[in-house]
C-alpha cells in the first residue's frame, strides 16, 4: 500500500530508574504464569504518501523486547509496520 | 507450519509462481494482467479448464488472503469533536476527518513470536548475565527493568515446628 524506506531500530533503555511498586507487573498476581512481553513502538519523521493521494502519514512500527538486538536490527519480521498516523494540517 | 505442497490461498504452485511473476517481478499493470489471463483462459477453455487466476481482482484477492505474517489492515476515521471558536476562524484540522490505518498489535506480536526465522533469537524470560563477578547488559531482557518487571521474590520464614 505504500513505499516504506528501510528502517533500522535502535533504542536506549535506562537502567537507573527503579519503578514504584504499583508500576511493577510482577506485583500483580494475576499476571503470574504469563510471558512478559515489552512492547517497543517507534515512528519517524519520514512521511509516506498512500496511494489515495492527499494525506501524509507518519509510519508507526512495533517490535517486542524479547527479540535479541542484533536480530531486531537485521530481520524484517522483527520490526513490523502497524499503523499510519495522519498528519493534520494547521 | 504448512505442508510443502500446501500453496493456499493460491490454487497451486503454478498459481503462486504466476502471482509472484506478474505482481512482484514484472509488476504488470492491471490491464496487462487481465489481457494475459484472458489469452491463457482462451487456450484452456476448449479443454474444459481455467487458468489458476481469473483476472487482476482475483489476483489481489488471493494475495490479500495470505496469512503468514500478514495481519489485515483496518481503517477508522478520527475527527475532532470539541468546541469550535465562535468568533475567530477555526483551524482546518478541527473540522477535517482523518483516516487512521492500523493492524491489530496483539496479532502482530503473536506473529513475531511464531516466526520460524526468529527461532533461537528470542528471550522468553528475563535473565541476568555475568562475566565473572561483573554484570553484563545486552538485550532488553537482560536489563534491570525487565528483571524487576517479571521477577517477584517471596520471603518465607523458616519455622520448624517441634
């Protein structure tokens, strides 16, 4: 539906922030036994013109923190385009 | 995993390869695809047979039906519903409807986890890595945040009853 340029994801995560206990998933007993899947979302400044014409969109990408870094950067199935966010005109 | 001879949603291997050829390799126009398939059908009809694809619409339908790593695109229209200024001219975006295209993230994540290509490169649980005494940080699941989010220590008292 649209031409998307090659997208290379890099992300930075902070090691020094200790979350408050109400923000820790493991404190919620109903999550026990489930897999922990951190969701990584990204967008960029590239706008894409979709076939219908008029509008520009920001592409929105999704990956998950379980995929190892070298694979996320190299493999197309690890980083998936999940949305086109319209850019309103002023 | 699919069986080696399962070419669905394409009717056959020839149907799949034809689709790949006209759509991906040759990038034929819809008009040319129709022309080719009409000629093809003309040679087969006397034998009571039909080509694997009828026309360009049929071709697109078969491509859209591919399930592997494919999550349907959905679309919704967003529009500002708040108050509008009475006196001044309001900005255009306050009255314009915007198309948002998206795919179900839950299904996308399931597909990532199910992807055979990623086998061996997925961390299913948080872990801590050490080089001797020194903690090593690498992937997201090796970090403190992932560890804190998914590990909960329960303190139990050792109380032997006599």
